[in-house]
C-alpha cells in the first residue's frame, strides 16, 4: 500500500508516517527518522518516491492540494531542481544512497558547493562515511576556478544525459633532474619565436630533454632549437649566454601576458622534477614526463596541463572537450591556476579532472 506525505513549505521537508521509517529509511536510506515511525524527506527524495510509485501523493499543508509526481515537480521552485532530480534518480538506479549535503542528518557533511553527499554502496546517512561530495550543474552553467572542490561534478546536458567528472587537487612530482646537469654559458641566438643553442653538451637534450635537435646536422655536433619558455628557464640559470630579461620580453611580445603565467608553471614543473614539453598537438599548454632518464628510453607522457589565471571561468563544454581528449590519448587533464602577483612558483593551484563512471 502506498503512503502519502505532507509537505510544509516553511520546514522544507515532506513528512511521511505509517511504516515509512522501516519501508523507506531503514531499508533504503531515504530521509531522516522523526518520532515513532515518521520520517522527514528532502523534496528531491520525495519526488523520487513519487516517481517510483512508492508514495501515492504529497499533500501541501498550506493549500490542501494533493500532488502527484508531475504536480510536485512543477511546484518546486528553482531552475536547478530538475537537473538535481535527474542525477539523484540516476545514482539511485546505480545502487547508491545519497542525501542533500545541507541536510542535518548527514554525518560530517561535505559543505562547500556540494549538492549531495553520496555514500559508499551499502552505507547510508547515519553510517558516518561519505564516498564523495557531489556538485550538479547544467551544461550552460559556468564554473569559476575559485569554486573547484575535491569531489564529483555531474553535468546534465540539454538532452538530460549526465557526465560525471572526478575533481581532485593535484601535486605533480617527478624524478627528472632539472638543474644539476645544466651547462654554463652555451652560445645561443634569439630568433623571432625560439632560441637556437649551438653545440650544447649532449646531455642537455638526451638526459634532461631540453629543446629539439636541429635536423641535418651531425649528431656529435648537436644544435638545439628551444622554445622561448625553455630558453627563459635556461637563461635564468646561466645555461645559455642570453639575458633572461631579453628572452622574457620576447616571450611577452609573442604571447602577451600569457607567457609569464606559462613560464611560472613551466618553472614549477621543472623544479618538481617533471619535464614539461609542448602540448600543442593535444590542445594543451604542456604534456609532461615525470621520470626522464634518457630521451632514447622516453616513456609515455602522463599529464596534459592547461594554464589559466586564478580567476578563470570554465565552461562545461570546454571541460568536457579537454577531459575527453586527454582520456583518448591515455593522459590526465590538469589545470594549473596561476594567481597574479605571487613570486616564484607560489600561487599555483593544480586541479585534475577525469571522467568517472559511478
């Protein structure tokens, strides 16, 4: 026999009596137990029970109207209720229990921008364990970089398909030798948008992966073409005979203010033992190698890095494109967010996004 709920707009919950506690909460993790067998449901939980036919109706206590699923959904305020319901129903169908993150019955709520606390399979609201915090947006809702949080982002597109992204803070590290093998004062020339290094030691390319050999010259007389980022980094460490300021100025002429952000990230990666190389072929700023012992035995690059200012605003479609491209070439997409005015490598936040199948 289906039960009826009572909705009080002031309380913002749907109360259900009868054997609701045993039927809905104890066995399936819906709502929060009140006195006796009564439970309190969040509106999205009540909507799901109405949709399944487990609740016959919800009575609006203010008007006395008896609402079925269609009427209850229609009266819910807020443009995001529809997308939140779609994700709630999808995760329920996958065997997860979840509750609105702001509800008082969630132990150790995730807070922040989370919409739901999703519990591990077999766990519920009272077990004190959360699998992840879930945030839900529609495909046209932009995401300021400052609002990125660890957890899962669910994006609902215009055809009600749902894509899940796992969002993590990242700490790129590697074992590559950044500075100890650098030469001193190699002859170099600054060209329009790159630098040529004449007859550097072989190890500059072979062991630390700077530059690209100029084709057509004998291998025992190497000539390297370096990007302006590589050249600026090498010039600052005295490895080539160009003034660091001259190379940086040329970089700004070529790329504008973007050059300084990218140099900050390039420097941070090198100092973390990670070798960054151009990510142009993958639509990114860098591809990275964590463990470079020799170019001859170079492994697969692990990360694609895209550099943005700290106040950047992401469009979900761009996120989907970046993450799918990275996944397609067996890499992880990382966003380096650079704060203005921070000295050295300070002020960079690293966030990775990957597709997730709950």
